[in-house]
């Protein structure tokens, strides 16, 4: 067959497979497993759509190399048989036609996932006729047999993905991440539960992201005024149980021992606050401790596990208590990013390579994105709130492991959440958006966190603390404009690459989210405008 004919054949076969998926997902809801099974099928359908997009099948360009066409056609035919052939579904997987279905009943399959590339309208008559026939059938199933069906479809998808070129596979991962991000940005708890269960074990990141979002929504809902039932409570640990090893009263961070385990405490002071405000802060600390204590977390959510909170009434402060990993057993074995930036010439710690600086930037951008996806605002993101474990033998490996901290002023991203002023030290002020720096009572939003991230990315790019760039007689707005004119007009690109500089510029100029107002689209825009360019710079390095 000529190349043009093969292309038409592959596109037609691909279209038939997608329509087969849609029909197969029209499962009769008999029992709690139906929604989960339908979502399992939808995940594999979206994977096939994303593969087809990157293989050029959605616009009929067909980017599949000639050497792989036979393999692709064979694989798609197997998918078509599994999803379209009634005899195969009955014999191999034990599916039964739902004879109880009523005429005129709505047979449209449920959809749980969003954000995959759009399918074009197809004019191929064969698949259209098949779709019309198939959507008149609904299936009853046995869970064990259906799991085998899904596993077979997953294996076939894996085989197709293995044929993608390196650049295509990179784009595939990006498209899947966009789909996952938009799908898990819903505020529908039932949808999140279904996605979490369907993705479990096979797609851990998707499962953990939906679980994290669900956990956050339930925490927030249970803390609304008038709600009696608590969800996901975290323990209030008595101060008498904690042995604080670094009792610096002026510090916002301390290391201690709880039982025999080393812990990190982060303080939020409430000097002279009203009893109502202290009660609000305790409620918020409990919710944040429950959020940060949930495991497993998405891999890109780089925070320590929170094991509870405490109230030092004598010291007028509330603390979050984090479990320290083995390599962070004491204050002498941890450093902050700011420590490293300030001692870059005097320290025995080696300067990071370009690769490790890009990895660090990628980790922080992904971590902030995950925190926002959980519907929380950090409000004090800066290089002193990035902890880097150190060992006695300093090496480049230390830059591969970082944790975001400094959550003392964090709050839910919700209209009902009271935004209390942040007590900012002079060292922290340059990280605050000019609007906040000039008016601490300004309502906080995600773009202000994004600005703080931009300052940290600038520091990483130059490996210098931000105060070395600022003019003491300039206002915060003037200093921001000066950074954009000088450091972000080619010099940072020279050091870190053009994509890195563009991402940093978007963060500082308020363009990280584009002009999107919908939360899901805002998260996707941040991912595309900030995370993707930095990760692309890392791959290009």
C-alpha cells in the first residue's frame, strides 16, 4: 500500500479505537466499582488520544516512521478488537450485554478526565456506523475480568508509547501532566475519589494528586463555621513532650526531639493577638498539619512530613512539627538555600553545577504548583524557606534533595479564609510582591507566591542573594522594574538559558498565569509558562 493509503488507514483505525473506548465506557452502574472501572478505561483512552496527538494522527499528518507502521497497525487492530468486537468481549473478558437497559435511556459514558488534546470530527463512515451501533449497547461486568481487559489495553498503550521518538515522548509526558492537572483541579469530591482509585498503582502521580486535592477540600469543608464533624485531624502535641535543642527565641525555626525522633519546628508568633485570632490560627495550623502530614504525597510536592502542631502559650507562638529524615538529624546537618547563597565564596560547600541549579529551580517550581493545586497559599516563599540536607562530605549530590518549608503564614485559597497580615523581616521583604510590600493587608493570591518564586529563581541563576541586586533607596516597585531592565534583559539567559530567563520574567511581571481566571486553566498555564520551560532547559543542558 502506498504511504498516503497507509496514513489514511492508520488514522481510520485510530478513530475506530477511540470510538470503541467511548462505547465500552458506557457501563451500567451496578455497584461501587462501575465508576472506577469506567475511569480506568478513560485513562487508557486519554493515553491513546495523547499518543495519537504526538504521532500526528489527530491532524492526519502521521509522524510514525515507515519502519514502525506495521507494528502500529497491528497494535491498533488489537485495541479495536478488544473495544469493538462483541464476541471477544464476551469470550475473553466475560462481559455481558445489559438486557435490562430501557429504550431511550441516556447511554452517554461518564467523563472524569479533562485536558487531553481535542479529537477532530471524523468523516470515515465505517467507524461512524460502528459507533452508532455500539452506543446502543451497555455492558455488565465482573471486576476481575474487567481488570484484565484494562491491563491488556494498558500494555498495548505502553507498546505504542515505546515507539515514540525522544522529543515526542517528552511532549507526551507534558500532555499527560496537563490532563492530570486539569482533571484533579475539580472541586467535586466524588470525581476525585474515582480518579484516585482508578489511577492507584498504575499511575501513582495522578492518584496522589487527586488524593491530595480531595484531602485539602475535605479539610477546608470540615473547618467551615457550623460544621461539627472534623476531617483529617492532626494531633496537638504538648510542649512538655518536645525537647527543643536550639531554643533561639527570635528564630522562626528550631530543631528538637519528640520521643527519640529528631523534629523540625516552625513557629508562627501571635503576640498581642485577640483570642479569636489565636483560635483561628490554631484551627489553621491543625488543617495545615493535616495537609502536610498526608502520605503518600505527589513526588513533586517536596515538603517534610508534618506529624502535628503545638502551642507555646508562654512564648506566644504556634508551631508546626515536621519529622526530619535520617540525613537531617540535626541543625548542623541542614542548610537553607539562603545560607548557601550568602556563603558561596567562604564555604567548603561546592558551587552547584548548571545542571543542579536547573534541577533545584524545577523542584521549587513544581513544589509551589502542587501547593497551589491543593488550594493553599504559601505567603512567605523565599530562599530561607528552602532546606537542603548536608552531609559531612559536601558534594554536588546535596543539591539533589530539597524541601520547601516556612508555612507559618500559609492559608487556604478560599474566599472564606481570613488573610491575616504577614510579619515580614527586612531579609524577607524583597521576596514579597510590591503590592504586598507597600500594603501588608492587601488580599493575597497565587500571583504573589509566583512573584516570590521568581525572586528565588533569579537568586539561583546568579547564585547570589537578592539583596545584592537591590538599591536601598528604591521602592519595591522600582527595584522590581530595575531587575526586569537589567538582570532579566539577557544576562540571566546567558547564565541559565533563554527559556529560564523567560520563565523568571513571567513570574516577576505577573504573567505566570496568562489571562486565565478558571482555576484549572490557571494551574495549566503556570505549568506551561514556568515548569515546562525550566524542565526543557534542564533537558537541553
